[in-house]
């Protein structure tokens, strides 16, 4: 009996090994989403890049794309990239494997592009050097319009047929009809940076400086039936990010994200996140979570993902000076 048992075991063992090998060789699941991170790089170094975080949390990085990779947008299956100090737009096809290189490059003729919105095949982007909003046509791949605005335009949003542009070099926000290009300027206080829409009103984060540039001041404004202005004071307590989530508006504050009172624009003392505010470069909401870009402008370059309860869900190491995020899903 013992000899027969041995023969049976010798026959079954190879069959088990074959079955195990077949199970281990199953193809991995196809990646169906990306979070792209704009890594600005060092000013003048032309080492800006894009970090790509796949649906399993794996991080990869492109080669250098130019001097200051400023902002990103997704339109259908294309990634649109503004490279500020190289004065260009780069466009890539997005696939499950990442970005199809080398992409297409468009010269913006020394305009210093900053932020953008995309609507109906048109990219509207702000430009510091030319003090305008340019319109890039994704069908003809050409810049076909230029809309003058205020000094050093920064943040831009689109609500209905109106573009709203934060003129960071002055104290105004431009309201522009995209059909006629007619402009109305609203006085909102010094240093408007970023914009968000909530319940038909436009909220503005502001950062401005003393005449000798030794003090930094922060505030917020709201454009509605009237204009409300709130200055928070000096110091590095606030950043420039502002966003809406779950029927509320939030602003980066004191190393995290604080809920803003709709009427007074005061900030709640209960803060989501506990980072060093001097290292909080950008904050954004993606799929119900908060994404923090953290950098010391040198060796510390991280992305931290928190839920709105303040729990850290994931952390990633990325390229130098992360400053913008965008999400794509297949």
C-alpha cells in the first residue's frame, strides 16, 4: 500500500505545479485611470515634468518637458499642458499605458501661459506677459483669438457662457462673455489668485504684499449681487487654493483646508490636514478626496491624499515642485 501511495503522489505533484504556474501567469488588469501631476521643476532649469499615478497607485514620470510645467487639463482622451517659461502648449494622447510621446507642441509666442479651462473643443488660457486670455482651437490646432484682460491674469473658470479671470497684478476679476468677448471688471481687493463658483456666486482667494515686499497678506472675496471683501491678515497662514465640495466652499489655510462661511468669508478653525503651510503649494479635490501638493522647492516633493475627515489615504513621491493635478478615466 505504501508503494502505491508513493506512485499516486508522484503523479499528482506535477499536475499541481502545472496548475499553479497557469494561475500565476494571468495577465494583470488593465489600468483604467490616471492622476497627472504637473511638476514645475526649477525656474530656468527646463526640468519640468509630469508624474503619472495609475489606478493601482504606481507612480511614473515623463522626461523633462520644459521650463515650469504650470497647469494641466483633460479633454476627452487628450492631456493639455501649459509650460509657462518655455511659452508653449503641449498636447498628448492618453492611453491605458500613459501618454503617447512625443506629443504635439504649439508656441504661444512669449506669452507666459498660466491657467486654463476647456470647453467645447476650445482651450481658454491666461497669459502674464501679454495680459490676455488666448483661445486655442483643438480642431485646427491654432490660437484663433486673444481677449485683453487685466495685469498678470492667473486663475480662470467658466460658468455658462461667462469666463471669470483673476487679474493677480491688480485688484480686479474680469467677467467675459465667450460669445462677444465683452468684458466687465469687478473690484475685489488686492492680489486675486484663484476662483471657484458656488450657488451662482464667484469666490476669490487673494494673496498680496506690502510695498517693500517684506509682508505677505491673504484674503478672500465674493462676487454676487454685491461684492464682499475679507482680509485675513499677514503671515504665511493661507495659500491660494479655493474649491467647492459637498455643498460648501473651502480655502487652503494654516497647513490644511478650511471651510469658508458663505456670508462672512471667515474660515473655520477646524482644519483638514496638518502640513507646514510654507510647503503647501496646491490643494485640489478629486473624486471626493483632497489632494495636497507638498514641496520645499528642492528635495521634498510629495502628494498626500486625504478624505474630508482628515484621514491620510495615500502618499506619493513625485517630481520637483508639484503644482497642479488632473484626473482621467477611461
